C-alpha cells in the first residue's frame, strides 16, 4: 500500500538502496563538514572511489588527521580548506581559495550542518542554525557555480533532512526575535529554505550540464547537536543514539548520487538516501521559494544571478569574493 507523501519516509528507510561501483578517479570533489559523521563517510567513500578531495573543515587537527588517513589508505589527493560556516566571511575566503587552486569542480557536497536547542546569533547577526545549514551552503554554491558550469558536467548534492517536515520558516522573523526558539523548528526552517532554493537552482541550471539534488542521509549516528547542553547530550546518548544506524550508509548514498551514470541528468529532486521522495507541501511552494531566494541573496550580499549564455553572470564577482 502506498503511503501518503507526507509519511512516505517511513517506507523509504526500509527500501533497498541503490549503489554504484563506477570509479571517480581524478574527479575534484568538495565536501563541507567532512571530519565526522555523514561528511566523513562521504569523503571516505569518494576517496575509495578515486576522487580528488577538497575537504572544507573547521578543525585543522581533525582535518589533517583525515588527510593522513586518506593518503595512507587510498593514496588520495587531499586538499584541506579551513572555514567556519557560521561566518559568511569564511565561506567567501574558502570559495576564493578553491577558485584559485582548482580549474574544475566535478562534485560539491554541501554537508556542513548544525542543530541547536537555543537561539544563538552569529557575529554577523544571523541565527546560527539558519546560517550554517542554509545561508552558508547557498553562498558557497553560488560562488562556485560558474566554475562548475564552465567545466560541466558536474553535480551538487545538498545534504538536507526529513527535519524539513518540522517547518518553522518565517521570512519576517529569521532571527527568532519575535518567537520562542524551538530547536526542531529552527532546524526545520533551515532545511526548508535549503530545499526551496534547490528547486530554483535546478531551474537556473537546466541545460548547463550541472545538476543539483537534495538528500536525507538516513537516520544515522552523527555528532550533530552534541555541542548542546548536558541534558540534550544525555538524552541523545541514552535514548536516541542506540536507535540510529551506522553512518556508512550515508556515504554510500552520497557516492551513488555523485557517481552513478543514471544520475547524470537527474536534477531538482529530493531523495531519502537514494529513494526519491516528495517533500512536505510547505517545501514545494515555488512562489514562497522565490521570496526565499531573494532574501538569501540579500542576506549573503550576493548580486542578482543571471545566466549569460552558458555562464553565470554576477556584478563584479571578483570584488564580491574579497568583500
């Protein structure tokens, strides 16, 4: 029996997930938030498949340990880029470094994510979860987009979440200054915003050879949320974590979306690992999505994006990167 779209994720978790053995030798693959959990598993699987890795991380010690591990195990090419995605200035610097260092980008996995139980504003005045989960990945993608189009085909994978079902997105109160902050809704708001911009990206990229898809990485063990208070950590370790699956399934799913030949022309979709799903109606409202896109441009200081032939046109992109 087919379940309604709103709860089809219950079935998706039990379906056989797709895999691929296609190699990624030499493909430049950027992964954000790569030092643990889903990001680590994605990086490990891409390294195993021969990809050249660009790991965007906050912690230099963990990142360098990861680099050493992948070189020893897989003889990988690994570049470390240090950036804190709660700072949009760091996002710009990371993109600038990558654009100077790499002439092509084959895969971009926007995985860096955060869940908090309390409202905290960033140095730049954004609600932290919304900044890390949405604004940073939106800005990072926009800044790298032209390079990906010039060297298409290329694929963008937004690590999203079934947490988009919690809703919470209010464009008139993105900092939660007028509402009581609820962690699940704050997280949901960021994931709804990301999904709504995925559909816009997909339309803009149609015909360029660059695809973009969003995916829920599975109900797996990660460190997300573990920088919250002791009560949250205690509850998570005793009651939530034992029910979660190993995160290597997420790495296999991301590798499939990044490498499988049958995914080459698939764009603008949402997957529960590798099973296509229909998101909640509030994450499919295209008119609202256009407003989210506009607000995201404004909050990241981006000029309006236009396609000029097969390339992205932005006003004075070089000076913007260095702002």
